[in-house]
């Protein structure tokens, strides 16, 4: 499984390069349909849909490829992604990468303590960065909808969510429902 994930990752990095080829202005036009669910500026108002503002472009590209190629299932996303070329995906990813995320509400001390405890035990910041802004193919978690984070973590734990190299599925295995709720509540407020 990891070998397959590594091969997929190598192919995605090759598609994503050179990064300068992506056109955020063209991406804005190509992303117009995305605004209905993800917000015009990538800040989703609906907890069922993730915010894409400030997501690393390689992460968005990877997700679009997964939807287009059927590795990630969604009755909503599949029809949109099916029509996109690799260049369309790069441009859309570039557009959302430069959008500013909306500030989240500050977490109270209980949410902060519980969420940080889960993160510390599981070292989430080692991949997602210390400020949870994401990097390369790893998403920004800071300020993401709590409900979306819960759904994603449960999907990784249950092996029902597409995972590039298996690291998220492996990392989610020891998480209890309470752990998932605590870390999601905290991350959503960063």
C-alpha cells in the first residue's frame, strides 16, 4: 500500500511542477462553480464543505485529482472534477492558495487544553506544521470547520477516506471519538 502511495505522490509532484505555471487569475474564473459550496473566496459558510482558502496548492491539486480519478468518492465533487484538466486544477489550486482564511473564534481554555493534549500525543504539527497551516500535499487544518475535521478523521480511522501514503489512516487509528471531537474543536478555532 505504501509503495503505491509513494508512486502516486511522485506522480503528483511531477504534475505540480513547475509551480510558476499555475495561474491564480485564471483559477479565479475556473473556480466560480466552487464558490457555491466552498465560498467565493474559499471560505465555506457550510460545515459540510471544507474551506479552501490558504490551502497549499499541491493539497488542492491532489484532492481534485483524487475526485477526478475516483480514488476519493463524492457525488457532489466527481462531476465537477471530471471536467477539469490538470492545468485547470493547478490554476484553481493557485487561486485558493492566495485567498485569506477568515479568522476563527478563539477557543476557550477547556477546548484548548483538550485539543492540545490530543495533538501532543499524536504529533499532528510534525506534518501539518506547528501553526497547522499545512504544507506541500498536507492540508491547512487551522480554522477548518469542526464538523468537517471530525468527518475526515473518522474517515481516515475507518479507512474510508482517500489517503496518499497511508499516514493519516495510520495516525487516526488510536484516536477515540472523544479525541477526534477534542482536536477538531481546537483546530477549528485556531
